[in-house]
C-alpha cells in the first residue's frame, strides 16, 4: 500500500534506523521510492548574468577580463537552453522539468534566457528580460529540492534548430538569434567590446551548430549536423527555491586577449579556422578539433565554466 506524503518522515526514520545498516544506498532508495508517492512541485530556476563576478548591466564596463585584464563592455547577453531536469543524486535518474508554456520565453522544452534590456550599450536587444526557468517537476522521495542537482542543455535541440525563423512562435522567432536556415540558431549570443576606451575591439561569443550539410543556406540541412555544439550543464548541491546560477563569460574568456582578435571574426563564432575558439570552446565543455586549421589546441581540460552556482 502506498503511503501519503505526511507519512514520509516516519518512513525515513525507519529507513535510517533499521534499513541502512543492512542495505545499500540503492536498496534504501528503492524502498523509499516504492513506499512514498512521488510529488509534483512548482520550480523556478533563477539565473544571474555576471562579468568577472560583477553584476551585468547594460551601461557598465566591467574590469579584469581576459589574459590582459582588460575592461570589457557587454552589448548583448542571451542564450537558449532546453531539457531542464532534476537529477536524483542517489539513483542517477533524471526528472524532467515541464516548462510553463508562457508563449513568450518558454515553449515545449526550450527556453530563452535574456539578460540585456535594450538600453544604452545593448541596442541590439529588447526591453524585456527573462532570468528564470519556471515549471513543474515530479520527483520521488529520494529527491530533496533544497539540496539537489539541476541540469539543462545549452542550445536548441536538433529537431527545432532548423525551422523557418519567420514561421515559428516565440521564443524561436527572434531573427537576431538566428544565423541561417541550414545552420540554425545562435545558442549563445554574448556581444561585447574589449578595451572600449583604447583598442575598442569587438569580441563576441556566438555558439551554434557546425558541419551542417547542404548546398543552400536558406534550406534545412540535407542530414544531421556533424557538430551539434550543444552541451550539458549540471549544478550540484542546488537549492531550487533559494540558489541562483551565475552566467559569466569572463570565465570562458580567461584564456583570450579580448582586446585583440586572432581570427577573421571578432571573438569566437564557432566557425572553422578561428583561433580565438581554441581557448573558448573547451571552457564550454566542447572540442574544437572540428575547426582547427592553424591554431594550437588548448591545454584546458576542466570542463564548462560559463555556469556556476552563485
């Protein structure tokens, strides 16, 4: 017989006092999940934009960015995520967050995070902002949302990445977050200028799929892109109600001189033969081997560092 949620503390006490000494963690988890009904909870996963640990606002120039410790002025700060989920640290199982279908920022399993407000330096953006994922998640007794692991994938899923931007609903209808039909969306768009009072060097991060076969850029690719360039982020020991995920491009630019470009494009746009991507892509947890022509591979191997618990 299933127990009610009100009986959960009794079950936990019994499990701890009687079962733990005789059972493995997996066995205890199985007993709890069998005897206690899963619960459905409202969740809000909050994000904050930062630059070198300083809060991002559109009229601010941030300091200490890149190998030269330069000033850096952000002019756009947006990104797509999908498949948000809560991971059970005990069992390793994922429990999908069913996003609220607000018709603006979230649709199906995709959400747009938008930290710029269209003012001052951020003229390419809009006044509206979105810094939170909202939805519901159904979790078993082994999951404590005050101390859990939240995961999501950065980018647009392949089945939605090659839609006609002029014929889809928000948040995938923003042409400024779109390259071309064949390549698809800019998963991340962080625009900025290194050393704005001196070199005034445009230095950006635009992440998207590569290796998308097809003759025409104005049609979907003939087959799947060979380099999807999406990546998973998991934040452990996360209190869903109170903690915040910081998004800080300075951590990704730490191996680059933002006052100088070392390729044909400003900063890293994910394209082939862009030496500025050599240090940036590994800090997104991605391999730039697909694009290497004349560059030197990074020695960095510690995984993504764009996202961290604040």
